[in-house]
C-alpha cells in the first residue's frame, strides 16, 4: 500500500482521508518492519499532522536501542501533539534513559498542558511515574509525596486495592532507604496483600527489614517465600528494560547467606 503517483494532485482533505485509511490497518503488518516504516513515511508525507504516525515512526528505533534517531523522531511527535506525547516522553526518559530530571520536567510540563487532568502514559498516572523518578534521584521526600498523591487519588475514586501494587513497593523502598523501616514495612505488607502473596520483591524487602531487626526466624521464613516466588517468576520486571530497583537471585542469595551467619551466631537452627 502506498500513497500512489497521483498523491500530489489530491486535495488537502483527500490527503488527510487517504493517510487515515492507510494508517488504520497498519498494526496488521508488524511493528518496525521495512514495509510498515515505508507506509508510515508515506502517511506522514500525505499528512504531516498525523501525529500518531509521526510518533509510530520512532517506536522501532526505541525498541532496537537506537536512541538518537528515536529522540529526533519522538521530538517531532511532541511538537505535533504536546498534550499527548510530552508525558509519554517523560515516561520514556524514565524507563529507557534513566534520565530522571528530564522525566520530571516533562511530567511537570504535562500538568501545565492539561490542567485539572492527570495524564497516564503507559497506563499509570504521572504522579506514579514522578514518584519513581524522584526515587531514582534519591529524593525520598518527593518520591513519597507523589506516590502518596497517586495512591490517595486512586483510593478516593475506587478504593486502595485499585492502586498499582508496585506503588506500595516503591513507596516502601523510599521509606526503607530513607531510614524509616516501620513505614516501609507497612507498604511491603500491602504489596504482599495486593499481589496475593506472589511478590518476591515485597517478601525480600520485608525479610531484609526483619533481618536488620535481628528477627532471624521471621526473616528466614519471609525470605523462603521470596525465593519461591522469584523462582516462579513473581518479581517486578519489565519486558524491554530493567525495572527500577529490580531484584535478582543474587540479592536473595546474599541475604540468605547473611541470615545463616546471623542465625548461627545466635545458636538458632537455619
């Protein structure tokens, strides 16, 4: 499918209509394939204001780790429709670049672009993403503040159990790293409850807090749950990138070794 040799003779309205007709079935052809990229080029040539096509041209570069051409193309999408793509760029800065400051700048800009409306790139509130970005910067006060905003908003609208469970995980990590284990433990327990006990992360951090409180047997029991969940694939991860604060089996093994030493020193059976 192409825009044809006679595209230059079409009226503006006809070009827009043809661009829409070409774009609608594009998902059937395979994202990032040469055929799709060529079709997208044709669509944008027909209608430079087809912002979805402008943005879609960037996706293949991002998923292949070609960040420079991604950035050039995605900035065109931002210019085309800033209300939609500014918060999305913030999410991508966070998730793929780990550029926390630029992510926060875009999330803040989205507040101005869409006042009285909370944008949700990748299905999550910008307050949720802002909380993660501030956690990446080790600005725990702001991380907790924005995760509070997110959880409070969801709770007021639908109930706390509708919140993304990792919001409790990340707020718990912020409390833990900010030397507030009591508050952290409350959040890790909520993560465990809302994930129906299928969370290596929640149990790992809970075990870590119990270990640091010299509660050897409780920590061991919780770590056993964490290891079982990890081995069954129940841990926080992402398809394309490393999740922020992602745990690995080495983290669990290191805590297990530390627990063995601690238990032996207390003459307890491990």
